[in-house]
């Protein structure tokens, strides 16, 4: 059984999708062994609803070192699911190849510092992009610079708004996150 640690900052919808796909057998031979949040959020409640151990480590300059202390040594994969804190380079290097993130755009476009949530969707609309989507990528010390694992796109129409893009991207995230997790775990 492979152990997955999920880091969250918000409502935990991608965490829920991971839990649901494990329970449905779409992600095989794996379990979420720990959920870590960097702030009070509904993601912690989702973990509790599924009897998954969870820890709150408040954001701050010592976050990465505190996180390093609670990640079990037998962790096979760390998944950033709507996680907004930036991890220190040393943490990323220690878990190189074992940390993945989902980003609400087609990287390398619209990645980097400040490019999260509605900021991304606003930027896509302002740039008059003809497509958008989501990317699951490895986490490296550079923000959103890790190698892509899986991407999926959709057409941006003239009627799209940042809000409609957010909805479309979320649907793609739900679809590709479990596939990328299986790929990284070798399932």
C-alpha cells in the first residue's frame, strides 16, 4: 500500500476527489495517510470525515521545516491539492520526484508567483488566450517550473469569464489528478 500525504489550504475539493478515486479503486494500492493544512480550512474537515489523520501547521517562515518533521518516512508521494504556501527549496530537493502539484493553467504559461486561483483565469482572459486547462507537474524549488506529468486543455470561447474558466478547469483537474497520481505511483 503506497502512502500519500496531501497538503491543502482551502475547501479540499481535489482532496475529496483523491479520496473518492482511491475508494472507487481508480487509484489502486494507495491511501491518503496524512493531510496537512497551512491554515484552518474545510480540507481538514474532509480528512476527519474519512478518518484520515490531519495536522495544521500555520503558515510562516518555519513552515517547511515543521512540515518536514511530520511527513512519515514511508511516504511515497506528496500531493499539493489547492495548497497555497511556497515550500522551501531544501524541502523540494529532499522529496525530489515525489511531490506533485496541480495548476489551473497550461504551464509554462500563467505560472509562477501570484498565479493561483482567479488570478490565473483573469490573466488567461486578459491575454485573449484561445485555450486553457490544467497541468499536473512535479514540484521543484522554482514556482510552477517542474516537469509536467499530465495536461489537458479546452477551448476558451468569447463568452467565457474568469468564473466559467474556473469551473471548466476544476472539471479537468478532477479528471487528470487521479490519472497523474497513478502514473507517478507506477499504477
